[in-house]
């Protein structure tokens, strides 16, 4: 979650649409500006606006619902526009916070006066559709890197057969389906593959907008599940300006809530809550920011 600062997915369809046993976990962050700036009120209610990755959209929707019960005078709206766009919007003051999987660069922190705070853990997993294969495939990081580089081209390639000797794999082309540019899921995947494959790191590197050498893009994130479900041999990867004092107090109160009561709803929505030591450190960081903003 990114705020302005002044100073594991499961398969859909058990037979044709399955996940491989190689999840990658990352921290979902909130990006924010300093807790001070312009006011946005609706009939005496403060409306906090956030934007960013589509991955946490269900969680922010649930948080908005539950937090609204606690404090009906503070409303929250979240727009799933993608991690990169979310960072752009919060950097130019269009909203109160952003959210995404990608870490802020030093340039983004400095030019946008942004800070980042972790909120939950998420998992990104490859999902595939291999007909007549009814159990999870074992795919190493090196093999996944080879698939996304176009070096491993079929489901019965020697690299995959070696990891799954008990299975009869079809001579079927691997159809990679890529997520749209600017997505935090791209950042998570490329970060992992860059760590396990020097070739991948050299050719693509870590980025939310990789220039994939193979595959077809899904126009929208919502199209991806249908594409892989309807495409035998396919593979995809899915989840596991300033404010015034009134607005600053509202955002500070919201941050305090998501790091306390709000964490339980993250678990209920299929996310992992932050580990206690990290949660305590982040809670202290958010509290310090709030205290500085209202001084």
C-alpha cells in the first residue's frame, strides 16, 4: 500500500485448469503521500480514494465495508487501475493512497514524496490447462524461466518430463498468456524469475511491464481466467496531493484500523496477514507518520 509522505491463487476447474506447485509469495504494499493535503468531503463524510493493483481489490472492498461500520463518517473507495498507474496517480496527488506489489524506486519516493507500508502477503502462482493431466505438475524456477523466455516450448519438453517422470505429458505447445503491462503481478513474477535464472535477469529483468519474447497478452485482467480455461496448452500467472488535518486524521485512523482489526478480514478473504514482528514495526511506523502530520 503506498501513501503520500511529507518528511496464492487456486485453480478453476479441477481437470483442465490447474495450478502448478510453485507459488511465489510477496508483500502487498500501500503507497501514500504525507498525511496532509486537499479536502474531499461528501455530506460531512471524508472520502478516502485509493488506486492500484487489481490483486487486493476484493480486500479493499471488504475493508471499506467493515471499516464503514466502525466509522460511517469516513468512506473509502478503491480503483483497480494497475500498480504502475496507481503509483502515477498518487504521485500527482490524485487520491490518498495507492496499492501494489512492486516496490517504489528511489526516484518515485523522492519525486512523488511517497512512502510505502506493507499490508498483507500474497502469492502468485502459474496456472495451466493441460488436457488429460489431472494432478499438479512440478515446475522449477529454471523451467518457468525457460517457459517465459520461449526456450521450453512444449508440455513434454525434457525439462518438464524430468521433474514429472510418473506422468504422460502431451506433445502440446505451451501457450503463454501474459498479464497487461503495468501490473504488479508482472513485477512479482519477474522478480522471482530474475533471482533463479541469470538468463532471465539479463534479458528481461525485474519490471511491471516486461517485454515478453513469447505469449499473447490478455487485454484485461478479468479475461485471463477465461483465456486459459478455453485454451488447451495455455499457462498464465495469477494471484495468491496532500490532505488537510481532517483528511490526515481520517487516513491515520484508517491505517491504524487495517493494521489491527482489519487484518482478520484479510485472512477471511484469502490473503495472509502480516507476521507479528513486521506488523508491530509497520504499526509503529504508521503511528509515527500520523503523529507528525497532525503536529
